[in-house]
C-alpha cells in the first residue's frame, strides 16, 4: 500500500473517466449492430459463408448469428431467436454484465467476474448440445 505525505493522497478519478471503458465498449457494440442492421446478411455476397457450413453442411453454434443480430437490430426478437437462439441469449447476458460493469464503474468499484473452469466447461457443453441438436431432424427449429 503506497504511503502518501500528510494532506496528499491519490487523485480520485472523475466519474466520466471511470465510465469511459464501458461506454467505449458499448459504442463499439452499437456500431457493430448498426452496421449489421444496415447491411442485410440475408442478401448473398455481403458477408463470408461459415467455413464449417460450406465444407461439411453442418451448422456451427454461430451460424445464423449475423441474421440474428440483423433481426435484433430491427426489433424482431422472434426472428432473432429463429436465426440463432444462443446468440440472443448472449446479447441478454452481455446487456446484464455491461449494466453491472457500468454501475460499478460509476461507483468507483471494479467489476470482478472470475468464472471457474467448471463454468467454461458448462458453456462449452451447452454450445455443443445446441450444435448437435440444431443439426438433427427433430431440432430443425433451431437451425437458421
């Protein structure tokens, strides 16, 4: 712990400076959604095709993500879920974590999220199950 002479101390950072990082991240996300909302991924030629889909015909967990983002940007949540349900859940998780980050940053408290390996394994398992199910005949509702 640093020791400061009497009457001095660390200079407190302004609230604006503390919220700069979460605000910059949100600006980037808004810019990305604005681009995808403007450039329709449903029209061929605007975005590259998923390499796994092109080579194997198998939908990866991200397939339909751009179409989902496009629908989400236009406020069509049902179409967004239809294109990629996991992506929409990811948007919601991001929104919650970002809001928590912004509130804590404004209060001058750091955001500490330290997932354990079991959490990463669980996320991977959910994505694997989602991938397998969306490629089977009974899971065709999850296919983009």
